[in-house]
C-alpha cells in the first residue's frame, strides 16, 4: 500500500482550516481580502492617526457592491449569503481594521437586521434596498450615556401624540451616527420598549460626532440627540415589543465579532511572525530564540482555535441551531484571546510594535473597544454562568 503524501505545513493555516471551506466560501473571502488590501490597508494608518475616514460614504457604496451589507439577509437587494460567508467577510475586514468591520456590522447586523426581522413590509421596501447598496448608511441607537450594560433602564422615551410618536432622549457611542441616513432607535413607551425607524433629517434629530477617542479612530462614533422628534405612526417597528428586539439584533452582531476579532489577531500574529524571521539580534533572527518561538506557538494555537470556534458557530447558525449563550461563548473567548495575541505580538516587535508602520498597536487599541461593546466581558461571563448553573446573577 502506497503512502499518501501529506500536504506541506502552512504557518498561516497550521490546522488546514481552509479545507472546511467550499470554493464559493473561498471566493467570497478572497474577494473581500483583496478589496481590503486595495482600499483600506494603504490608508488606514493615516485614517487612524487623523481620527477620520475620508470618503466613508464611497467605501460604503463599494461594500454594497461587494454584497457585504446585510449579506446574511434575504430579499430586498440583500445577498442572502450563509453565516460562514458573512463571518469570513467580518474576519477579512477586521484584519484590515475594526472600524471598517464595525461599519458593516452595524449596518447589516443591527440596523438592517432590525428592519428585516421586525419591520413592516413598507419599511423593508423603503430602507433595505438602499442600505444594501450602501447608498444609505444606518445606525443603531440603544446604548445611553448612563445605561450601557443595562438596556432595561434606558430613558429615551416615545409618547403618543394623536397618531404620531414624539421621541426624546440621548444615545451614546453610536457607530455611523453622524453619517447615517436612518437610525433604528429603541425607546421606552407606555406599551414597553419599542423600536423606531428614524430618518436622520427629521426635525429635532442631531448626531454630533464623538472626538478625542483613542480606539476605533478609523470609524465614525457619535451621540444621538432626539429633541422631541415627531414621527408618523408607521415609524414604529410593528413586530416586536420589549428587550427581545434589541437583544436579538445584538446577538446577530456579536456573531460577526466572533469572526472579526480573529481577523485582528491574525494580522498581529502574521506581522509578528514576519518580523521574527527578519529581525536579527545577537547574530541571528529573533525567531530562532526559544522564548520567541514559544510566544509564536501560543499565539498560533489561540488564533486558530478561535477561527475553528467561529466556524463551528457559523455552521450552527446556518442550521438554525445557534443559541445566544453560544454566541456569548464565542465573543468572550475570541475577543479576549485576540487582545492577548496583539499584546504578545507587540513584545516581539519591541519598540516597533507601537509604530503605525505596523498594525499591531492599532489592532490592540481597537480591540479594547470591541471587548466592551456588544456586551462586556462581565456580561458574557454572567450569561454563561446563568446557563451553566441555572441561577441568574445579573441582579
């Protein structure tokens, strides 16, 4: 019996995870990877340093033409792609920068998802096609200045006035807010928490951009101010009342983060790997020293375990079997490990690790935000703790 030749070991895919992907998956991944290489990577260090993204609306339209906006939704101009393909897109975009992935995630997994799942047919027809194409950018208003991890305590209020609704309140840390054409805003009503589709040109609506942030600098982050914004009766999302609405949107977005965090980790790992092969100290490459090899081995193990976890969750989502607790499992593990990979990569690069000539510190600071938004570490630990013990420790 002749032995089958083993494929060569690939340092960038040590577990052979590409074998889990079919040709269409690979084509989607490679298309977005090339787009990011052409349209983001040459400029993102400058965007980060300036704290601004020139031409963000053009980038949104290009992402729309790639089918990346609302890509896991069906109909209304959306691509109807599977969960794994959406995850691969998130990974490739965050390998370029977390801010670009955040734009796509908020657009598709929060704003578009809310309208697609809970909106009226009229709302879907009006908003989803231009959002899928990137002609209209959306944002998602849930977090408030004093109520981040406790959405049940939000203060934004919508009252009825005849057949109209009048919204008053503030939202904070809202991605895309200052460039959005539509906002999905969650507010208290006498009937419970409801979602509203708010055109951003409505009287009383404003979205001042948040400045002086030191993370997600290549991303638009805003406050939303609603000063007695009057909306017609059909602005409310008709198919949901209560926290189930926004929390289901967050679960969908968190799934994308499970993949995206591994993109940032991959970029940092590959930067450290290349640097270790080339940088010489004491007469040889630092990759030849035992401590450096130990760091690289540990980084590779956690990175590819994280990708494998993301892939597993994606297959469960495609099969309709993915539970919110499993999404919390993935978000908690992958973002936490991604930060540790970035920090370890920085030690391999030494002083060069803090330079924007390399992506490592940019990814590390971005991931500090990713660690917190869409559920902090503590919130996901408590979600899993409740699932494991059957005891609610949130209160």
